[in-house]
C-alpha cells in the first residue's frame, strides 16, 4: 500500500511537473561527515542532488499537526531543498492523497501542489545557486590574495624604510667618529702652536745673550779706552739690571723648565694620539668592511623581496 502511494507521488512529479524518470532515485543513503542520512526519494542531475523527500504516513489529524515530531531535522545539514510529504486517507470532499511541506525557520510551511516547482525551475535554481557559490568562492580567493599582496607590500615597504634608517644611522655614526678624530687633531695642533710660541720667546732671549757674549769675545785688547769704557758701562748696566730684577732670571729659568715639560708632554701626547689614531683607523677599517658586507647582504635580500612582492 505504501509503495502504491510512492508511485502516485512519482507519477505526480513526472506527469505534472516534468521530472525525468531517470532523475528520480529512491531509498538512497547520503553520508555527510560522520552522519548518515537516509533519503526516501531524491531528485538528481549528473550525480548532483537537486532536492530530497521524506515520506510520512498518517491520518489527517496527525498530518496537519505541526508539532516538532514531524519537523525536518535533516534540512539543517543539507545544502539542497528537503521536503516532507504526508500521505493521508481520502476524506469526503477532499481528494488529495498527499501534502508537501518544507521547513522554514523551524516551522513547517505547506506548499500547494500547483505551486510546487517544475523540474526546469528547480534545475535552473540549482545552477544559479552553484554559480553564486562559485562567485562567492572566487571573491573570497581574490580577497585572500589581495590581503596577501597588501601584507607583502607593507612588509616590503617596512623593510626598505628599515634599511634606509639603518643606512642613515651608520652614516651619522661614521661622521661623528671622523669629527672626533678631527677635534683631537685640532687639540694637538693648538698645543704645538703654544709650545712654538714659547720656544720663539726663549730663542730671542738666547740670541740677545749670545750677541752680548760675542761682543765681549770680539773686543780687541788694543781697543781704545773709550770703547772699553762703553762696554764696561754696558756690562755694568746689565749687571745692575740683573741685580735690580733678579726675578727675570728666575722667570727665564722657569720658562725654560716649562718649555721642557711642554715638549715632553707634547711628545707623550703625540705618541698616545698616534696609537689611538692607529687603533681607531683599524677599527674604522674593520667596521667599514663588516658594515659594507652586511649592508650589501641586507640590501640585496630586501630588494629581491620587494621586487617579488610588488610583482605579485
């Protein structure tokens, strides 16, 4: 009896709604993940499910009772329409042998038999839904690729900025190092100028003394008394000058000692400065070689990464 009712429903689909007989599949099983779903009747097209039906046999009282016991639980996991068909005994004035329902938001909604979709309509809807799904998938893929490109470009720009900042930092570091060396050279030159000035003063005093001694040595014994007196007067005046200002001699001696100390200090400073300059030059050379190699490696890597990122 139940098979006869199913044949009646299949006849309705074929004759009234244009469903091809070869598209109707009965008593099939569909596996979704770990769940098995038993389907009484399914409509397929090229191995693709268009819709499915679940048959219920009951009297009219139960058939129109929209309680939870008759709601379609499988519709929540299927991606195609899932209908519930109630078979009922013929009543007086009612020649319908079945009613079709579809669940919408946990509510069973009846579908009049003359409004049930035709096969071509159902197939067109399925194809449209498939195209829409493909468009959504394509849009998602484009969005993912766009996000990847944005990330790659942002990373490339950040890498280029980092390289620029590192290059500027190394440039200013090298510039400051050279400035320090130049300042030390200026300090050294200033000390040399001070010592040179002191030496010139001492040299002038020594020349004056040497000239005076030469005048004594070159004076002839046969010179006239007048010349001897002039020389004696000069010597006497010079002796008086030393006697009256003994601090000049002491000061000259102090200046001589200071010059010697400054010369010694200058010599020591020169040696220390030469050693520091040599060490600094070695460090600068090593730093330049290491930095150049590192910058070249970083620059090459970043440029290659940036080119690939912008190409994509």
